[in-house]
């Protein structure tokens, strides 16, 4: 209360401070109305663009009338003969018996690719279990390596070779390429070394997996045209790429009996007899 009394002048009003506000304060500059409108349009457009591509596009494709095949609790492109999935530790432990017994009849899972390794020192913790059970329950199996940025192509090739012993009937190895670095030229050069080592060791051409845009931008070198490609491209009814594709990852929202989490759905470009020709002899 004592401090409050000090602020009262003799006339009963509040004392004015010594630092009075100047009557000549600069006036705030306002944007013209048209600039506000233009800025609002830009912000709204950008927000809608990202909302569509990150969320709305998936929702629309998932719940819109399905012109393809309604299976795996989602809509996938129809008109194909062979479907499969790819898995890793992200799917957790799989109930392989349930997956086999309740395999959808309208589009049965015919092949399963599973993550084996990443970089030069990481083995997928579910690989051994997945690799063993895929064969036990009669699925055509294959293994893939996620190509990292922190080690050489040779070191990563040795890691994959150490992890995966391919047998007769297995599908060719796959290298998953989707990283971006400050030195893409070096990354691509190391990738070529990896591919050469894998082809030399297993005696088959490895398959290159990447997104459609990534493939066009970074893997357009003629060197890569010699190898089969596996393209990830979601929420479309057809795949259009310059190079003839072998696999098409068409959805990441599939659900299957025996697998608790979403799983990637893939299409093989051909029938079962053609898939059989790609299996290691």
C-alpha cells in the first residue's frame, strides 16, 4: 500500500512519469488491402497443397468408390495376376499360420520381401524369423538391403552377404535406395559398387527399389537401366515410368490377417509363371 500512495499526486490523480510518451510517435504502416488478400490466397493454397498430398489424398483414395480391387482393407489397382508384400521389424512378430490360412483368395499374397540389413552394421531384428517362416509356410521369399549414407558400398555389400544366404527358389536381392545427401554423386558411386558386389556374389542382377520421382532424378544413369526396378508410387490406378518395371509398391496402407500393423502392397508385372522364371535356380 505504501508504494501505491507514492503514485498519487496532490489532486488525487496518478503521477505522470518523467518519460512521457511523445505525441509524435511514428504511425504504423499498414499493408494495402490487396496485399492482405494475395497473402491469404498464397497461404491457403500452400496449406491445401500439403494437406492434400500428406493426408487428404490418402483419405480420398481409401474411401472413394474403388475402381480397382477392394482387398487388404484398401483399394489397389486391379487387372494384375500376382500380388505380394514387403515387411520388416516395423510389422512386429507375424502370425504366419494365420497369414497363410486367411490369405485373401481374390488377391492372394504370392511373394514376400523382407528387410535383411541396413548400412554396414545393422541387421533387421525380425529377419531370421521372417526368413525362416516365409519358406516354412510356402511363400516365395526375397530379401532387401536399405542403402545408407554412412558407410561404403563395399562395406554394405559385405553386411548383406553376411546376413542373407539365398537358396534355390528365392527371389533376387533388392537394394532400397531413397536417401538424399549433400554429395549425391558419391552416394550414387558407392551404390554402383554395392550393386556390382551383390551381382558378383549371388550371380544374379539385383533389383533396385526407389520412389518414382527419386528414380527419375537420381537414378537416370544408363548404368541402372541394366537392372530390374521396383517403383514405389501410391494412390494411383496405373504406373507410368520410362523403364519397364518388375515390382510396383502401390500402397502402404494394406492390412492382412496375422499382421497387426499396416503393410506395403506390391504388384508383380506378370503372371506366376513369369515370377517363377525370376526365382533363383
